[in-house]
């Protein structure tokens, strides 16, 4: 009995200790200390015009918001490269004990005599109809997604001591990618290692896909950061997916966790070929309202990860109210497509309530276009998906992706598009 009583205490202790170690303890986790703030209105353009019609939204306000996020937060990415080649270098119609069709595609992008490649891994359900797919970046290489010896191991930089992926990493992220269960629901899974697109360290925006489009000197202050690079890579993956007749090009959904959840939102904002967008625990620079300064702040993220954003974003360190955008406007850029925001109860660093509020304050854009968004002031009960075209779910537990999260993603997709 005594041991049982000690378990919750130990868990709280471990959580608190890891926050202290990461320097996260100095930040605000007290709702009563959230400062008063005024959010910029999604339906009032920079010159004060009230946006009152769908046409004004699409012609005026949406492009304006994209430009503001490019200029002040993520940076401006180039258009499609001059050329792209798709080499399906591996294919198996009875992968995962016959449950899946596996495809591996080397995508090579060419620009001004330079080229850069990444591998796309695809598992499709056994079906003769074009299937809907979830596309998401992974953190450690495609080989981490399943313990499947056929998956080519990434040769790109990874976040370990010697920066090289090994055989041991096969399947190490499998709990985040429950492929078989997703296939059972009728959805395919497509994934790319984020570091294959752009390595996750600060190198002055020179490596990865940035190398295809060199900027001279220090580059403009709105040059594309790594999140914009990853989002651009996701769009290049969509270029391929829409050319593959095994896939339903109208049902390509983007999903991402944490830094890759921030990326999923930005990718969905700028590329409307994504039919549905999911951010999991995306936090600061993702779905969380920056002006709340709850958990991770703009200054802290710009200090730890200066390469994720553009240099203009530094102006908003301890100065969030001066930024012409906040993250509810990012969510509004998905309108009227379905967008799902997922939080974890113990992930206070990512500010679950701030993530929910971004959905709430994006809702006027959805309503203007004739759809329901998310209308509430308090967090819902755990494990109860709320909202309509803007969905929100908070589950117990920590910063992670689990099978139960994927069940919510599939439920949300089923609800909006019908079961595949
Ligand atoms: C943290 C960072 C978060 C989140 C996370 C992740 O260290 O502070 O914004 O992105 O990393 O991506 O795992």
C-alpha cells in the first residue's frame, strides 16, 4: 500500500525534476499570472477593413495573414523547384505480414544545377481504391517508424553523439507510428525524416533544402527558417503523392508532433492541398497563443532554437504584443478545412489551454465561410474530442504521440470525410 502511494509522488517528482534540468521551471504555469492581452482580430485587416464576406477573406485577408507570418515568424520559402524526380526504389505488396503495401520513393529536387534528395516511406492498406493518407515528418529517420528491415536507413544528420543512424534505431519510434492500426482504419501513412529535408541545427540556413536556394551574406531578415524548410519539404512530398494513383489526392492530411506539429500547421496554412491538418502538442510557435506567455515563451524558443524561425521573430522576445499576428491566425489559415488541435494534460510547457484558445479565436474565420469552429472558454474533459471543423482534444499523460492519439485523428477524419 505504501509503495502504491509513493508511485504518484515519484511521477510528480520525476516530472518536476526534468523541468528543473531543462530550465523550464522558471516559466509561468499559473493561469492567474497570465498577463492581460488583446489578440489581433482575424477578421480585421491591417488597414482596418472589416472582413465580412468569403470573397474578402480569400482575396484580401488570407493572403495578408500568410505574408505576415512569412515576414514576422517563419520566413518566405521559394516556390516549386525547377525539377523533381521520383524514384520508387522499393515496393512490396505484402509488407507487414501481408497487411500493407509498402513503397519507398527517393524524391530528388533540382535547382540551378544543384540537387537535394529525401526518402518518402509509404504504407498503404490493402485496397484497390485510391486511399486517404496521413503525411507526417518523423524525428529520427524512416527506419525508426517500424521495425521493418526493408526500410532504408537515413544517411542524414541525426541528433545523437555521432550524428549517424544505425541498425539499432529500427522501430525505436514505433509507438508513435502505430501503422497497422492506422491501416486497419483504412488510412495510409506517409512519412519523411525531417532531417532529410533540413537538419535540425543552426547553420545559418545553409544546409538541407536551403542549399538549393542560396542567399548572399546574412540574407534578408525574413529568410526561411527550418520550420519553413520542413513545411516546404512536406509540399514537395505532396507533389509526389498527388501523382500516385494509389492515393486519393483530395484526402492528403498532414500530421505533426511538437516542433513537427508547428510545421504541420505552417504547411497546412500555405499549402491548401492538405485536406485536413493535425497538430499534436505543438505549443509555442505552433497552436499556443504567444501573448499568454504560459510555459515556453517566444524569447525562450528563439534562444534555444534560433534556426526554426526567421530573424524578424527575435523582435518579439519579451515583446509578444507588438507582433502583428498570434497563433489563432495560423489556425484560421486552415479555414474552411478541418483542423485538429491535440494537447496532453501534463504537457504544460506547450500550454494546452493556449492551444485550445487558438482554435476558439480562429473560429470567426470558419463562421464567415459558413462552418462551425470551436466555441468554448474552458478546457473540455479529458479524452473528449470537442468542436466541429476546428477540433480539440486533451488526453492524460505527457508530451508524446500514442495509439490513442491516432484513434482521435482517425475519428476526426472519419467524421469529416466518412470512413474510408
Ligand atoms: C522542445 C521545445 C518545444 C518543442 C519540443 C519538440 O524542447 O521547447 O517547442 O518543439 O522541443 O519539438 O520536441
